[in-house]
C-alpha cells in the first residue's frame, strides 16, 4: 500500500511561478536592480531561490536580496497573493488522509519561506503530518538524499511512499530514492517531454487528479 503521499509546494500544491516572478522582480527593484525576464525565471524554476538568483540577476548582492525578500514575502502572503491553496486541493488532501495515507510536504524552500505555512491557523494545519524543507533536511532536490529524514522519521520503505512534483528535479530525487513519482503539469511550465529522462508513474493535469492517480497505482481502481 502507498502509505505516504509526499507533496511538493511550488506549482504543485499551489500555482506560484507567475506570482514568484512578480515578487522577485519587486525585490530586485527595491534593491536597485533591473528586473529579470520571464524566460530566465522559468528556465531556473525549481532551483533553490538564492542559487537561482545568481542566474536571474547576475552580480546581485544575495545578502541584500534575501533581506528584502523576507519583507516582500510577508507583504505578498499578507495580501493573499502567494501560497493560496485552492479549496479543491484541500479536499484532495483530505481524501488522501481519509484513505489512511499520511500526507507530507517536501519542498526546497528555506525555513523562512515556509514559516507562514506552519502557523497553527493556516489552512494546512492538521492536514500535513510533517513538513520537510531546507531548514530540517541535509540535502535538497534533485539529490535523492532529500528524502533521508522523511524515511528515517517514518520508518517507511521508499516503495510505500509517493512523491508528486512539477519538475524533472523532483522526478530525479524520487527516482534516485525508489519512491514512485507523479508529475503535475497544471502550471504549464513543464510538458511531458521534459520528463523523458526520468521515470514517471503517472501524469496529472490538475492537483485533485492526484487522488485517483494514487488509487490506480495502489491497485484500488482500474
């Protein structure tokens, strides 16, 4: 049985690439930098933020960027522009939990970037059994060791876990650990061909499709 469904955050549980593009350009403007193009943002999407910024804005002062980013991030979250989880996605999480599966989040975000998601009054509170991020894991995707802490804490075998994400790096990490992998194409940033170098157990076009895809992989439906 698939006992744990592990979910990526950006462009999987939430559609965030477009709004992150706007947010990061706002940060660049505030620290006196030229905005980046959408093309360079999309080509580096899925990488840890500060690593990506060296390509998105070559020569940027990462310390200044990180400080301004936290300010703008709080503004965007407070205004309801970032990390809004759609009601149908919440229902999908609830359905997975009702089937007896643990639901966890594993993201490349830093601790500061997920802090608001861990608040006791957040819509995800009580829906996730664990949240893994750059602050409590030693390795990040696409390194297969990104799942080390999760597997150690749960005692689950890799084949009892499934990861759903939107990038080839997500697939690479899951494949390397032996987790089953579902690719979400909802954002439109990636296409099936982008995953040709990796094993994908199923593709979904929208997050709520995850419930049926997991059941099919688990042999619970045709």
